[in-house]
C-alpha cells in the first residue's frame, strides 16, 4: 500500500463523455490449457490515456496482441471506429490507424533515423519516393517536424543501432507520429528512461494527446501510471477486475494487495 503514489487530481474530466474509438468486447484468448484472457470488455475513448496495470502474467500484452492482430481471439470481438478488426492482419490494423510500440522497439536498426521515420509514413513515401519535388519537400518538412518533437533533430543520419536507448525509444514514438495512427498502444514506454528523457516523454505524450491522439499504455511503474493516466484498467489472471480513474483503482486496497502479491 505504501508503494502506491499519491494520486493527483487529473485535468481531464468526464472522460466517459468522450466517444469510444476502440472497443474490446467479451474478448478471450486460450493458449492450450491456459485461459490467458477471459471475457474482457474495455472501451478506449478518444483523446485520453488509458493504462493497463496488473501483476505479471495478467494478460496485458496478450490483450495488446489481440487488438493489433498479432494474436487471433478465441472468443469476443475488437471494434475500431465501430467496425470489427478481430482476426485481421497486423498490417491491415496498423494501416487503419491502430499504432503500436514494442518493448524491443522494432526499429530498422541499420537504417538512419530519417529513414526509420520515412518508412512509417504513407506508403507512397517508401523507398522510391514518388510524387515529385513538392511531395518530397512536404515529406522532408514533416520528418524534420517529427524529429524536432521527439528530440531527434541532429540525428537524422545516425543509424538506429548507434542511438542511445532513450533516443531509440523516442524514434519508436516518432514512427508512430509519422504513421498518423489515431490510437497508440505503448508497451512500457517510460521504462529505462533517465529523468530528463522521462520528462520529455511525458511532455510529448501530453502534447500528442492534446492534439487528439488516443493512447493505451501497459505500465508497471505506478508513478508513471499516476502521472499520465486518465483511466486505469486493472487485469489479473486474464480478467478485468476494475476500471476507473487512477484514484478509484489505485486507492482500492483489494487491488493493491493483488498487485503487490500480499494476502488479503
Ligand atoms: N504465445 C503464448 N503461448 C502460451 N502462453 C502464453 C503466450 N503468450 C502469453 N502466454 C501466457 O499468457 C499469460 C498472460 O501473459 P501476458 O504476457 O499477456 O501477461 P502480462 O500481463 O503482459 O505480463 P507481464 O507484465 O509479465 O508482461 C501468461 O501466463 C503467459 O505465460
């Protein structure tokens, strides 16, 4: 209980009044004899940050994989902008506007920062770069803006493999911005960041959310949960046990004892 940080009142009010962008409906996933996700229903509302928390093995990553098409649900559905995306290929779901980062970042390690960002942009920006001079200028202006927003200006020609860890994390977010994804699923985006990079990350996230991006985060660090979340969903053993404001969820002693593995 002591390890739960003080929950500050959060500026985003009435998040339940915002439109639902993505809906997880009675979702289930079985791996052989293991029911990893059981009848989970969850709404991700536009322009807010929803954070998934829960002990190891709770099913958070599996839920992300079900949403992004990296796994096929055993039951239930995922609706994005009101249409089912369950069972579609990851690239189809990504192209519709559901973007994702991974713990291992999934960058093109031998490509430069600029190339990594360009490859995340619309398909016409890929390698052959068609569209004439004005399209090329627009693209390079957009890449420059994204690099400025993600503190990567000056590193345009550095290869991803040669970047510091925090820079690689920012590059993974830069690729999301470049993709114009409407919803971002971020797997522990703040882990391993030094304090300055962490502050920069929170400021970047806030500015993107203020600009209309919808975010869902998997996070273990409760300070980060309190700092960035409008809504929190608590999973345990594949089941959604609670959802609400950070205060409602983190102040619940029953959830705290599950989270910290204490006997009730
Ligand atoms: N591909 C798979 N095959 C079999 N079992 C799996 C697979 N992926 C996940 N699991 C199991 O499903 C359960 C949920 O795992 P998951 O990775 O979704 O939990 P998590 O909440 O993300 O955990 P953590 O916080 O430790 O990353 C675990 O028991 C895990 O071992």
